[in-house]
């Protein structure tokens, strides 16, 4: 019998907290739980597996901005967290209305705990019940997995294999390719008269339906995605476990029926080999099989996103339409891509790739970096490393160029050439000494007056000393910009235009904007 949120709210360890459901009350009572976890960390979502009741004391939320609070709600909902319980009190007197609205919109049950209770005691009591429940679910999932393996061994179709999973979990099951095409589907026997689940994606479903997604890779290459639509009172946690246990069987079935092309597998192997620093002779073997010219001009792209597997298809299509041979590999953290460039117009091709990446629809938090052009597969690792270093440099918000758009961050490693060179050739002491020599008086002024003259100077120099453009990027009036520049000139010994100091000042401002910790260079 699944353990539901209402059962937990009525448990003796939590009832003393006087819990009140503030959002998504319509689904709160029937929401099924897999685990209870407590954390004050706002970036906890990537560490959760879905189905949890998350307890938090609210201290971090009390200090967070309203944007971060609502983002916290969205991240938990997207991760599949079952519910969030927030303890209110002195530091957080009540749950902000913006969080309640965000939770309601996301369908995330939000509970206010109006009294203090020991979270450790709650977790020990409830998780012991959940462990007992999960033991039975694991046994049922293993039985379903075994039945699916038997069906596969007897030559059953993908539909028949999925029918075993559908029957075991009481869920509508759909298997789709990475491009979104339906490969197979099934419904439990009791729902066989209902519409095809593959056709019901956009239709009306039971409002209590819970959808669980499981990626299915074949030999490390993302090949399909399994969706289990858990209806009504069916056991969500059983469906989650059984879906995960079915991955290997479904991968084998896909391999038997639609083996990935040799080119695709060679491309994934090539990327892994480049990334790991494999010897050149192996790269020379893999590159032709992946369709990559071993001696041609190449560029590496690194993309970090919550949805790397889904973005992989979009990036491959982008490069294919542009006529670039490419290879890619995605894991849960990064999408790595190598793209071949045409001889004679390598920079033009590279710029088109950057423009194309800007045009892709990507989730918030996605950041891409395009590395420098390199000659031959043997040097591809350098372009890959420089793209990663660019991402690392840009991790500090001050390192992003003015005008970058949230949700569409595509970084050009060439624009970070000075910073990359500094990281790779200058130690911390030498860097600090150079910055102090060139910008000492301006830095002291900023520290004493809490001004932003160093940043103003950097933006002005980045704009080619275009005062009007720099004022727009800094969102200040032109008169204010002129006044800032006059102050800067008085502190650095005069207007640097037309002197040899211009380059030195520009280099110093770039070095001053580097993050505090890059590549182990700074502590």
C-alpha cells in the first residue's frame, strides 16, 4: 500500500508541527512518497531523485531573493519532488505569496509547518515505513523485469514487452525515440479500451496522472525515452523502480531491432577518446568511422544544461542542416560536440555555429561554449579544454559580457582569449602585481567610495572606447558616463587613448574581472 502525503501529515511525529497545505491542495492528499529528506541548501534539486517530501527550516529562504525562492519551487517541481514542507517562525514568519503561487502553478504541494519539530525524528519514523514498503516494490519490479526478459527471449515485439511493464505497474507506457517518434506503447489490460497512450499525450487525462520519464541509452548513446503515465491510485514508486529496472532490457530490444548506426557509435566513442586523452593512433582510427576528417579543421562545443540528452538531437540537426560533419556525446552533466569546418572559411563556419546555438530553444540554466579552431583530430582535445575553460571563466557573473541573455548563453572562447592566456601562463602573484601597477589608484577609489570605476573602464575599453555604447551597456546617462571617465583619467594619469597604456589598462581590467578560482590557479 503506497504511503501518501496525507498519511505523513497525520503521523504523530509531524502532527505536532500543525501542518497546513498552502498550495496544490487538490492533489496533496493522494500524493505518494518515496522518501523524506531535509535540507537548507537551495540548490538541492539536482541531488534528488523524485518522489521525496523535502523538509526545510526556511533559514536560507528567508535570506534569498524572491526570484531565487520561486526558482527553488520550479526546480523541485521539475525534478519530480513530491512535496515541500517549510517550517515558519522567527526567521521566516510566513511562506511568501510568490512561492505559494509558483507551487500552485507547478502542481507542487506546499506545506507550512507552523510549529518546530525535530526533522531527524520525523525522517527516522517515516523513512523506516518507506523502506519496508520499497522492499516489496523492488521485489515486484524484479518480477516485472524478469517477465520482460522472458518476453524478449521469445521474440516478443516492443509493444508486447511494454505490455508486461504496463500490466505490472498499472500504467500507460510509451517508448519514444530521441527525436520524439513513438516506437511502442502499451496500456494495462483494465485500460485496454481507452485511447492509445501515444495519442493521448495532448488529450485529457485523469488529473491525478503522474508521468515518470526514464532515459534508455544503447551502448552509451541515448536511443529512446520511456514514459510511464501512472493513473489514479496506482503505485507511483513501483512504476519509478520498475521503469528504471527495465532500461537494460529495453536497450537490448532496441539493439536487436534497430541497432544504432556505426557512425553514431563511432562518434560517441571518438568524443570519449578525445576527452580522455587517448593516444593519437586511436583517434585516427575513430575519426573516419565517425565521419570526421582526421586532418581537417575542427571546433569543439561544450554545453551544460539540465536537458543535455534532448539538446543533443537539436544540435545534431543544426549542424547537419549547415553541412558540418559532427560527432557528439551526452551524459547527465555535459553535451560534447566536435564539428568539422570547411577549408577556406573556417571562421565563417564557426560564427554560423555560434549564431545557430543562439537560435536553439534551450531551458534556463543552459550555457554553451564554442572553442577555438584547431587543425586535425589530434588537437581536438585542446579546443575542448579551451571551451571548458571558457565556461569556467564565465561562471562568475562579472565575467559574462554585457548584454548576454538569460536562457541563451552562448560563449565564444575567442572573446576570452586574454583571460585564457592569463590563466595558463600567469601565476596569482604576477597577476595581482600587474593589476595593482595599472589600476591601483582606481581600485583604491572603488574600495573607499564603493564606486564601480574599474568595471566602467572595462566596459568602455571593450566597446572600443565608444562612450555612448558603454553608457548604454552600463545603463547610465551619457553625462554620468563622461563624469566617470574624467574621474578614471585623473586617477590613471590622463586619457589613455593614443598612448601605449591603452592596451595595458585593457589587459588589467580583463584580469581583474576573472573569477576567484579558475582551473586551480587561485584559492
